[in-house]
C-alpha cells in the first residue's frame, strides 16, 4: 500500500532564502503530483511529474522526481511572502486511480 | 467557466442525522473523488468513481455513501454512523483518473 510522507511538516523561512521540501513514498508510484493550498481554501495543482528525472519549474518553484529513490522534491528559490501556503505531494500506484496524499508542509515566509 | 461546484459551503449536522454534500462539475471529466481533510492534516480518500453508476471505496469509507447517476454529479452522504464527521470535505475530478486533480472549494461540516 502506497504511503506518502513529507518533511518538514512546518517550515518558517526568511524572504529571499532557498529551501527544499521532500516527499518520500513507500512503493511504486509512476507519477507524482504537487498541490498548493491557501488557508481555508481548496487545492490548486502545481506540477505533475511523469517519469524518472522529470523536472518542472514555475516561477520560484521547481519540482523534481527520482523514482529509484522514491523521492520528489519541491525547491523554493528566493522565497517571497506570497508563497506562504501548505504544499502537498501525492502519488498514485500503477494501474489504480487512487491518489494518495502526504500530510502537507505548511510554509510561512517571513518578511 | 468550467469548474467544480460544491455546496453548501458550511453545513451543520445534528446527532443522528444524515446530511448530503453536493458536488457538480462541468468539465466533462470521467473521474470524481471525495476527500476528507482534518485540521493540520492531509487528505484522506473517502470514495471515488471512474464512470457513471460505478464507484469504489477509498481508505475511510465507513459512515459515508455516494452515488454516481450522472457524469456531472457525485453527491456524498454523511450518515449517522459516522461518529466524527467534523472536517473539511473536498470534491475533485480528473479527465479519466491519473491526470491532475481539479478541486472544488470545499464544504466545512460541523456537528451541533
């Protein structure tokens, strides 16, 4: 059964700094998703990573996938306050339609 | 504009009462999902459906029921058997399942 773990669970960082959120998963997941959730709001899709070595970037966020290590990372470059949110990763076992979410990383960017 | 509409935004349930959360999408997506989110926690899958008139239990289906009579609609009933229903409920859809999920705005359910 696929389990998805994120760390850290909470992250407080200064504006302008870089940091990485890690997403480990327990069994095979042939694609990996990243979502953002603002407080009290719904989830918004950020990235879908489809294969080993996949890298996607949007603004100050870059996501990568290493299927051999069962690890995805979300790298934040030169953080700004607007990036404050909770970030979730999710995997999906091959041949299934069940998206399994991690517990989320709550990011707070301090001015 | 295409999207997913959840209603109501807030819902209160009395003990012993069944309540139904609505989820409608006009994205022409085949797959629809219900997730539960507790404060400070991740999303847990309740039920999902790949096609009309078919649905599968997720990881926490006990105390919940669903129907999928139309492609656009996937209502969730929280029954009186669900003893701890207070949570934020999110409905989502994807084109056929396995693509990115599109989420509704959620329903906050509380117990009176």
